[in-house]
């Protein structure tokens, strides 16, 4: 499948389909890591726990693996318990940047899951680690009406700076909750004037929400690219820095080294979870029962996009 940004048709934020999501991700392929095929055809299994004998650590996506929307996926507590019984390390790596890892962990805690705060990393961590070098001495606008501010001295926010779009030299897109066409137009007008960077803290295009698809920061970033020609800086999956942060945290929390070939990333997205994991030297497990491919189509998309996991698991 070859999709150019110039020829891309972008739907309204409330009319996104799975085909739209894949097309937008494909238009971003030149900015993503290269596809690294696994050494053998994907192994199809019924349950994720069948992977456990083949790994020393799991890195779990949040949405589509632990939860869908505000609801926990039945069986994730059993996966965590079985992993612990085998001394398999667990880390969560989410592309949620609006509130960051703290908010994700708070959900898991409230659901009674055996995940500690130190076992959760978000794409926001990757963006924040890069900020000192990328935005040194520049006014940074934190985008996302509901997003937690970055807390840096040179920060502008929608709530506190009415002239934010005029003054900002760097835009950090953290969350899409509350984002709309009016704010998008203001962002695109600012970017079109030149001399400004767009940092995308969540590369996700969309997530399934009860029969519909959300518009995540990656969706709005693609619109800005098409409207202005800007090339964003991306933080989070599928980009290498996010996986490196997760692996470093694994080794810090568990106090031992992990061979990347014995670490499996588990997610529901070919373009963020699977592509990124394979490029980072990890095993990749596509979970199809709950997220993007819960209504089918995974095998067709694997063939069309040329992004191949090591494992395809139907359920937890």
C-alpha cells in the first residue's frame, strides 16, 4: 500500500474509519522507522499467555490491551498474575501524553491491577526528555485544552495565554480532548507563518470507542502537515526513543538486563506497536480481539502494509 500525503483524503474528526486510519499512517511511513520483518511467518495463537514461555519481559500497550475506553479488558489481571508467576517482567508503554503515565497508572490502580507506578511509561516521557535540547530558550505552547501543562518556565497555555498562537515558537501537542477545528485553524495559521516547530506527544491517529473512532493528536498533526507542509517531530511509538525509555525503566525496576530478542511488545496497532517494536529489536505481538482490529481485517492490513508481527493473538 502506497499513500502520499498530497493525495490523502482526510475525513472529519467524527467520521474516521479504519481505512482512513491506515491510510493516514501509511502517509506517515517516510517519517516512521523502517519495517523489519520477523525471521519467520507470524505464529497465530488463541491467547496472549501462550507467548509467555518465549519471553523474559512484556511491554504492554494500554489501549486495546489493558483497557478499551474507560473499561478494563477482562483477563488482563490473569495475564499479569501468570507473568509474575514465571518471573516475567512487565512494563506498560502508552502513547497517552495528555496527562502522562501518572494518570494511566491511577486507572490501573483503581481497577485493582498489579501494576506499580514505576511500571508505566508514556510518550509524554519521551517528549519531556527531548524538550531541553529541542526547545531551549524558546516559548513552548502546550496544546490540548484538557492536557496537563508541561510545567516548564518558558511555557504558554491555552487557558493562560490568549495570544499563545502568536507568541509560541514551538508547539507541543499533548492531547486532543477538547481540540476542535477552530483551534486547529489557529495552529495551522501559526505554523504557516514559519519558524515554528510542531512536537507531537502522541503519534496515534485514532482509537476505537464503542463503534466509532476518536481523533487523536496524530490525526490533527497529519492535517497540519497537509495544510502547511510542516514536518513534525514525533515522540512515542513507533519511534525508537520511547522503546529505549521503556527498556531502561524495565532494567531499573527489575534490576537486571534484558535481551531485546526476549522482550515482546504487545499492542493492537500495526503502525505504532508492531512496526516500532520490530525496528527496536523486540518481538511484536498483535492483539486483535479488542482494539483497532476487533471487527476483523488484521490479516488483510498486514499484507497491504507489509508490517508483520512475530505473533498474532486473538485474546488475552
